[in-house]
C-alpha cells in the first residue's frame, strides 16, 4: 500500500513539474515575442490603425536600415500617417539627400508631418522639407541652409616634428585637398565648385518645397540659423507647436482616424551601428529603458566621433569664432 502511494505521489509530482515547465516555456515564448515584435509589428498584427512615429536624431548619414524602415512603413496597411520627429544638427549632404528621397517616396503613399525638436538644421532641415507639413517649437533652431567641406592642414606641424610626407599620384588633383600639402588654386577651385553645386541643389529644394525665394529671406543664402518663430515668419515652417499639434494636423487635415495611436518605429539593429544598438538593447533589458537610452547615446555618438565624417557636410554647430 505504501509503495502504491509513493508511486502515485511521484506521478503527481512529475505532472506538476511538467505543467510548470510548460508554463515557463510559454512565458519565455511570450517574452521573446515581446522582444522581437516591437510596437509597430504588434499593432500591425492586431490590425489597428496607427500613426508611425519615426525619430531622426544625431548625425545624419546614409542609413540603409532607416531607409528600409521607411519603405516598410509605406507598405504597411495599418499605418494611416507618419510623424517625423527631428532633433539633429544635420550631417552629410548625401545622407540628407538619401533621407529626403526616402521620405518623399513614403509621402506618396502616406501623409507625413515633421515635428522639430531642439534643433533641425541643415541636413535635418532637408529631411523636414520632404514632409507635407512642418511643426516647430518657437525656440527650435532650424535653417543653416548650406554646404561645407573641411580638412586640417598639418604641413607646419609635420615640419616642426621632422616628418616629411612622400607621395606619388596619377594627377595633380588626386587626393586633393590634402592635409599634408598647402591648398593650391586648382584644388581650391574644384572644392569650391563642389560646394557651390551642392548649395545650389539645397537652395532649390527650399524654394521648390516651401514656395519661397531664397534671396528674399535675409541671411538664408549666408547659412544663418532661425528660431522657430523666425522660420514661421519666413515661411520655412508651417506651424508652431509640438507633437500633439502635429498629430492633430494629420487627423484634421489628412483624414487619419481619430482612434489611430502613435506607435514608435525603429530601424533594425544591423549595419554600421549594429553592435552599439544591440549592446544598448541588452543594457536596457537588464537595467531599464533609461539606462538603455543612455548606453545607445554614448555608444553611437562615440562611434560617430571615432569614425568621423567625410565628403560634403550639411551640418550646423556653434562656432568658437
């Protein structure tokens, strides 16, 4: 009799353990689903109408993951409108161009509104130009329409430390301008031509998209910055306000459903910043979203400062002069 009860107890224990294992596996699958199915994908699966919020921040470069995300948003039937939050001083001119084209392609399928944060200047303003409507804070910094190319010249420094650079190149303009030789007239002319060509393109975007004459806006052709209020007066933005105002514009002017919820969309963690993004995600999972955001900021900005930027730049930053 005792042996029978012992066998029955063991069977009940095994069943209980099996149930707990099944529950644990289910919880793990749910957790993994929550990790891999971000808010945008969950909303898509649920069939709910949404406003996709895309954040453009930091230094703008040509980001393939970001451009793919814009295409995904365009093809997602659950997305009724797009809110582009921009908080960036700009970046490479080519990066701004690629982002502009991606947003314009998206805007052919979905209404897109931009909301400017603290700064949306230069290449970041190019992104704003691609949208259907621009909302800026009164004290947002925007404008800085222009193109710049920079390089150091270390000829005198090398002379002082006794270092001589030798090179053999196929032509006098190859690898020029160079930090290892004084700028000659021919190289200067080529660089000035590239800057002028990029600037002409940028100004053309402003005039076409904003319906203004650049020459009629004091300081615009000189690359000045504007506050949100000044930009509104110059017709460089459409409205003063914040996210609520941008969302209301989508719902009132573009027939986005009143029930549509704002959902964050983020590009995949692959490409140049994949390791940084993955590391920040792990930190956020372990220690909370605030820690994850801080890690993402530190890792990505550190990588940008280490790699540097090359080519034509459309970026604004305070000068020491």
